[in-house]
C-alpha cells in the first residue's frame, strides 16, 4: 500500500522521522515492546514509505543505537533503546506540552560564549549545530543567545567543551532594541514561512475533504512534519514578533487535525501491530 497521494504536498520527510513518529505515538507508552518488522513495513507504507526504505532505516537505526533487534523464531522484531526512548520523551513534550507561540517569556536570556582553537573546525561545527537545534542564535560569531533560562551544561559536557565555554543568564538593558536584535540574529522570514506553508497546506487539505482518508498515515506525516518545523523555531517571545505571526494559526491547525486522527489512528495501529515483550539487552 502506498498512500503518499493522500497527503498534501509538503517537505520531504525522512523515513527515520516517520519511524520515530510511529514508535513515539504507538509504542513508547505501551511498555517495553518490540514490533514485528512486517508490521512496521505495513504501518510506514500508510505514510508513503516503501518497504526497502523501511528495512534500510531499521538497519541504520540499529547501527546508530536507536533501535535493538530481537529475534523470535524466524521473525525479527525491533524495540527502542534507552537513547531513543529519551529522544522520544523529549519530542513528546515538545509536541504536546509546549506551545508554538511563546507568550510566557519572563525577559531573561541565556548567553553562551565560546573560544575554540582554530584547528577545531569539527568541534565548532558540532557546537553551533547543537546550539541552533536548541533554539540559540548567533548574536556574534562566538556569542550565542536564546530566550529564557536554558540549562545547556549537559550539551556542553557531552561535546567535551566545558573548559572552552562560558554560560550566563541575564536580562537586556533598556538601551537594547530587542526586536532589532531578534531580526538580526534569527531567520524570522524562514521560520514564519514554514509555519504559514504548513497551515495553508493542511487547512486546504482538510477543506478538500481529504481528512476522511487514512488516519494513521495522516497522523504520522502530520506529527513528523510539525516536529520538524518546531525544532527549527527558537520560540522567540511573542511580544517581539510580527503581530500576524503565523505560528499561532499553524499550532491550532496541527492540534485540530491531531485530535481528529488520534482515536482512529490508535485503533488502526493496534490492529496492524504484532508485538512481543522487549527482553533486557
């Protein structure tokens, strides 16, 4: 089964993202379970992913320590590793507990300054990538900033850079034009365009009557795409964003479709999934 024509045209979604959406939505809270590979193939087909891509993704995720294999007779099952479980719980919190619009900003900022040897190009790239992923933007080349009180000590320690990084929590002086600083530091046009595109495509899709299609495939693609968007959004304070900031409408659209598809998608997943208890590794 290939359902990709049942969904609105949108950004290319990686099979791993859809795999995470499946395990996060239908396995994570059901206990330590393994899912039969054939079930995974059938479920992911509903989100437009072919069998070979599913098999390749399962293998890569095992090699990266995100999934573990478990053989039962002649069948192969896959379950979450502790690393993947942590990633999925964090993603679940970001999806359902954190709004796309930051109306509760308390005026504080987290600043992270770093100075690395010129030859440490890989470490510099890794640090900048992780900071951007965490919502930071480059105020200057070696000084990054994020709204709110962030604890980034674990991130810095994980990269082995604690001796080269200084972290501060502060408020801006009245002389600082925060709106201008935000426009100079983050790609507001890019973030806003992703929200506006998401909102238009999924709203049009609902209006066309396509919402009566496959609820499981719809939900997997919806949550995967939404998480991809909000992870590029630093959740800048709403008071310093354009008045018609599209994240608010996109947030409402996402939750409306997610609510409509939740129950039927769970029933469909339960019918399709063959599981077995995950044995301690």
